[in-house]
C-alpha cells in the first residue's frame, strides 16, 4: 500500500521507456530577449514567440505592453 498525494502516473513511470524524441516534442523551446535593464523569456509558438515572463530592474518595463505576458513577438535574427 502506498499513501501519497503524488499521482500514481508520476510514481510508476518506466524510465527506460522514455524516448528523447518524445521529450523534445513535449518540452517547449524558450528564448531570452535582452532588454536594457533585464530580459524577457519567450516560448516558441509556431513561427513566433509568446512572452512568458519578464525580469527587469526598471519598473517601466513592466508597464510596457510590448513585454506583457501572452504578447506575440516576431522572431529576432
């Protein structure tokens, strides 16, 4: 008998059955965009990137709608 709050699917996972190709398909690709006072972390969504979070020491960066979470940004070269 196993008493735990962790779902059984996470406990009884066959570690040998995991394939690196499956792992790469399920994990999203992230990119950091540097700002003057910090950085924006964006997740790849098709051809574009979606802002996930912002880390900055300048408070006005948090009010900038271009860096708002969920905002779609074009890929940079």
